[in-house]
């Protein structure tokens, strides 16, 4: 909301330059960052926090300025003396749950016309369009006091009755600016005999609007239930100046001053006579309340020494009444002050946080494991390893589109989804990262031939929200037929972090190449998959050529990490190295051959693949006894044992 | 016999001294000292046929000849090596300005690099890192941090609500967390005070996408609960963290408003664009808001079943994405979710 500086000056002396004032107000929480000069005046747009509806008014800001600059708040508008002619009646049926206070007055013989120059100028300064003197007055008073006002054409109110009700939903309502609304359930409405005439605090109705023919008006100020105001505003998607302040809570004692000021302006600018008493329908007396604050606790929380004289001075300047140390009486316009901590904040912010010393907490530092703990050192080491493998890290959106799911062969009907996506491209929570990864591969293929990307992020799975699960996965991809390179990267990762693993062929994945994919497991736990991507999948993502990749369940991985190292001395006895050439039948996997060899003896220290042709495979086997020298005879026996085991698999020795 | 030995010696020494490289020297060695057909070897093989008195003298002389040849070979070998080394500047010269052969080099994402710095600062101050769910209940995300339903403070955090079809969950009950403050609710519930934890993570808000807004972004939250914690402790902590993360910055504080804290305080840093002189980015103020914080509100303790009179503490939250932008002079939030290697390779 726009505030002209000259208007503020009607209520408080401002002697410091505006820039200093803006800085000081910002420091105490009323952020003033945008302003412009206009005809020698400064118009600024403060950011009012939701706890301070009193700052949504010229008078409220003036009161804060008076407190922070220690200057005097000028007298409120002098009370007008007028004669009351109780000739006209209105029958008001209040509902105090909806409108806790309604202050009304009827004025007859008014002349509706253009506002005078000074009023039009104010209305334009605050970004509104002057309409006529009566409507302009309601906006003017709203700005001064932050109390919403509405003016009806009294003669158009059927039956001269106003009934406060809740909407049932579906009612039609035409606002005074000619817009048709279908009301939601639970909005505050005011009816006359059979029609909705007002939708407070959002908008008034066209059927009772003031026009140039209007002779008699009903003016009222209402205090609406903030929650209902907010819900109705949200449901309708409309926020007016009145509803904005009502949602935050207007001062229940502000209506009388607002009606007084409005009435005096009407009599001055539109003439007429007061035709009713000032009717004040309220659920109760809105009395101030007291909050106690102890000086000890104040200093204990703020961490500073402060004199009780300063404390009292600060609170008094803010318009609070202080007795003793401290019994604080809070006026109704400060509904944000109800507990001791609220008052401590008032003292702290006005004293000025930039005047506080800075200290560090002296308490104990715990190293005990905590719930939700996460090992970032491990994460950083894993990422550094992949960096060394030439992989670049990406961060992609968790929300993905239906199209991607379909391309991955995932059923959108069994994927977590948000009800209010910003667009169809970001509607589902990704159950896999591979889709984003492939899109990233495609993005880069025009500029790079060797692309290596990965992400450590969440998979969101579960067919329904009731079974939703979040798991961290580590997924990467690189261009080319690079099965063995990827396998090397993953094995290095698993070995470096002490995770025992097995890699076996896998043809079950819809995303993997059926002949070039493997499943990685550790005991009975699934660790993930690696291999080449299915060519059909790559085609659906518009990727040319081959892509190889991996995906590791990072949560399972971290649960298996073992970084404990136990030193083993180098054997004093020499190792014996022997090469064997084998003919391995096509259906026997190299992994089975390896397993057969390893299982033969504990004296086998290493097995390396030296050479692999179509016909022959040469292995280099290292024998090592750490307790003694191995004799030729022992080695030959071991070799014979190995060959015998291999023969059972159908593997022949070529020599 | 002795004359022959002298001839061989002279001939061999002359050849050796004329030799130009190691292979030539090896040929000469074989010619004279070869095991089967060396000229000297053959002569020595004849020694046993000589009369005894002559054999001793000739034998000794033959050994001297052999030794001379061997020593000369060694000396020449060294000389050749030395000469060769003296010339490698020319003979083995390469163009050192030709392009390098690079090892494969990947890149860490700026968010990871920034988080690493954040992590180190927190670790130094004794904070443990925690992470938690992104699919969160309204209760943990809002209610428990004193942002009840219908609180206007929720307006700034429009939420994505989870589709509840085929479940027994009410619509509106689950959302994508809008702030890492859900971990305040969870830490207070599950971790016994005193504790110091911080929690980075992804947050979601219904928002239009532009250079400074996104519907997914990263935050981190610091939480400290102990006895006798003061506002000055909070200010000192924030000052230390901000100056560690943004070396050379200045820090100012202002009053703020957050549901979960009372008092609430915002920290500002010197504008990184203009250095404080004033520019459009900082609206000519020279300062920009960077962090929200405050003393934990009694209602937050109560929601977690903790006696607010027994403990004091503070919490603060800051944009990790925003920090990554500041630290890398990135002017558009969308860069952080762009997987173009031409971008990634810059970090
Ligand atoms: Zn600037």
C-alpha cells in the first residue's frame, strides 16, 4: 500500500531525511525499500509483515515513527460537533461470529459529487481512482486508520434492514464495480430484504451503491472475522484494500474513530444532516489486556544489560502502558502482543539489534549420533570420486511431466502427483532420475561427443501417497558402448568404500539393454543396476548413438559402507605367478570361471584376465603362502586342482 | 704371442675410442671378448698349450690386455653417455606449447560446492548435519512451527499438495515442504537437547519461474537448543557464519516476523553487486536480505512437548540456491537446474 510522506507529516513531526527514516523503519521491521518522488512529495510502499495490521495505515505508521524517532504524535482529528436528527432507522441483525463490531450512521440530504482537489490528490497518490466524494472519503479514512468503511445508498436498502450471514455457496453477487461473482461457502455477506447487498470486507454490492442521485447514505465500519475474510478472498481470488487489512485483523476499537472522521468529512464535503445516532453493534467491550514481563527474563533472552528506565520508555513510546517492572497494558491495535516474548521483541527491536554485542553460545557440543543424521563427508567423497572419472554433477527437478513417465514405461497412474502443478511438465514426483538424466544427455549431444553426467538425488516412489517413500539414488550416464568402463567406475566406488558386492547379468529392466545390463547386489540387498541403455528408450528420448550408465540405491550403499581399514603386512615369502590358457564354452560366464578358481584354495592371491580371444582366454594366477615358500610341487598340485574344477564347468585347458 | 696380444690391445683400444654409440661398443666387446669367438678369448684359449714359464708371463699379460680393453670400453661408454646427455636439449626437444593431454575431469555442481563450504562452517561450530523428508505433512511443515492453518504468514509459501487418490489420507494433509523448517519440528521431536544441528535440502513452492524465482530451490536451516541462549548468541553466530561464507562482507540486522521465532531477526549483507553504493538490485539501499532467524517461539517447543521455560535456543534459515548464485556471480536461478555442460564445466 502506498503512503505519501506529506500525509504522515500531518500526524508526526519528521525531522530526519527520508532515506534515514526508511533505514530506521526497516531496522525495526517495517521494511521500506521502494519509493518514488511525485510533485515534491515522496510516496513509499512499505512491506508490512502479517503480524502488524496497524502498519497498514497512515496513523499506524506515524505512531511507529513517533516511537522510533522519539517525536510527538500529533492530535487525532478533532471531534466534530453536530446535531443528531433521529429521523431514520435501520434494522441491523448482527452475527458477532462473523462481524465482531459494526459502527454505523445514517446521513441524509447529502450531495454526491466530485471530491475537492486535495482529496482527489490523496486518492491518486495512493494509487486509486477518485470516484465521488462519498466513496473517496471511505478510502481516505481506510488509509488513515486502517478501518474498512462502506457507504450504502440508504434508500436502496430494501426493508431498511441489514442481516449479517454466512454464504451457503453458489449465490450470485454483483459488486459495485460491476463484476459478477459466485460466492463460495462460508463468506461473510450482508443482506437486505432478500438480496445480498455487501460482501464485507471484500466488496460492496452494485444494488445499493451510491450514485449521483443518492440523497441518503448509510455509512459503516466493520470488523470482520479475519479467517473467514481470508478464506473468502482466497476462494474468490480477489483481494481489496479492505480485505487485505481485515485478513490480518483490524483494531476492534478503530471503528468509532473511523466513522467519526468519515462523518465529519461527509458533512464537510457532501453536506447533509446526521439522521441517526451512531449505532455501535459489538459483541463485547474490547478492552486492553495486560502482559507481564520480568526484567530478569528480558535480559536473559536478549543477552544485554538494559536499564528499566529505557525499557519503560520504549514500551510507552509504542503506545503501551507500563506499570511496575513490568505489568504492560496492551491496546487493542497491538493484537500481536500477548506473551512475554512478544514484549521482549519490542524492547529488542526498538533498542536496535545493531547495537547488541555479538557473542557465541558457550554450551556443550555433542558428537553423539542424532536422528536424521546424514554423512556429508561420505557424500562429498563419492562425488569427488565421480569427478575424477570425468563425471559432471547435475541437479534436476523432482517434478516431471507425464510424457517423461510414459517414455520411461512408467504408469503415471501409480506415480505420486501434485494436485496443483504449475504446468503439465511438472506434475509428477520422479520415481526415477533416469528420465532427467537422459534429457540432460540429449541437451548436450549437439555440443559434446563425450558426455558424462550424474545426479545424487531422491526417487519418490509408492503407488499412492499412503505408501510414499523417498530414497536417495546415485544415477549416472555416459555416451558410448562403455559397459566395462562404467563397471570399473562402480566397482572402484564399491571397493573404495568397503561395500561387498556381486554383479550378475540382468535382463529384467525395461530401461536397460537386455543383453548388456547387470544387477548389483550385496548379500540379499539390491544395490542397483549398470549397463547400456535400451536402444528403444534412447530413441524415445531422441538420443543418437549409445549410452551406458548406472543407478545405485545410495541409502543402501551408505548402510553398507565400511571405512575401517586393517593393515596386513607384505608377505616375506615370494609369490608364484602362473599363466593358464583356457577354452571357455560360450554359455559359461567368466564370472563363474573366476568363482571356481577362487574357491579352489586360500593360497590364491590374485587372478587376472591377461588375454581373451574367441578361442582362448589366458589368465594369470598368483599363488601366495604368507607363512612359507611355496614349492613347485605344491603349485603344480594347485594348478591341477583348478583345472579339474574348471573341467567340471566344461572349461578346457589349452596347453 | 705377446706381440699378437699387443696388436689386439692397440687395435681394440683404437676401435673403442672411435666408437660413437653403445651398440658399436657392444659389437667391439663381442669381437674381442666374446665368449665363443672373441679375438682375445681365442688367444687366451691357446695359453694352456704354452710352456709353463712362458705361460705365466703371457697369461698375466693377457689378463692385463683384457683389463685394459674392459676399462677402455667402460670409459668410452661413459664418455658417449655424457656427450649424449649434453645434447638432449637439441636431440630430444619437444614443443611444450602444444595442447596438453587432459585426464578425464568432471565437475561438482555449484550447490554441492556451496553446501560443502556451509557444511565446513557448521562443523567447525559444532553443528551436526541432518536431512529429512520432502513429502511432508501440513503439521510438520507449518503447524508445529507456529504457522497454523489460516495464518497469513502462510501466504508467502504457496504449497504443492499431494494427490491423495486411492489412499485414506485427506486432501491437503500432505504437501511438498515449503521450507527446511519442517526439520525444526522433527529435530525438536526426536533429538534430545542440548543440540546443534543444521539441515540443508530442497524446498518447493508454487511460484512463477524467472531469474530470481523457482518452484524448486535449496535452503538450509540451523537449529540450536540449549540453556541460557541469548539474542546476542544468535547475532554472533549469524555474523560468524555469514562472514565465513561470504568473506569480506558486512552484516546488519533488522527486526523480522516469522511464526516459529520470537523475537525474529533478519540479517542483511552488503550488496554484492554494488558493494554498498546502491544499485537497482539492492533498491539503492546498499544492503540485501540474506537470512531469517530468531529465538525459537514457545509454541514450537510446546508442539514438540518440550518445556519452553527449560530451554532456549534459536533457528535460522537461508537460501542455499541464493548463496550459490552469490558465490559464483550467477544472475539467474535457472542456471542451477540447467544441465548444459557448457555451464557445468565452469564450476
Ligand atoms: Zn546494490
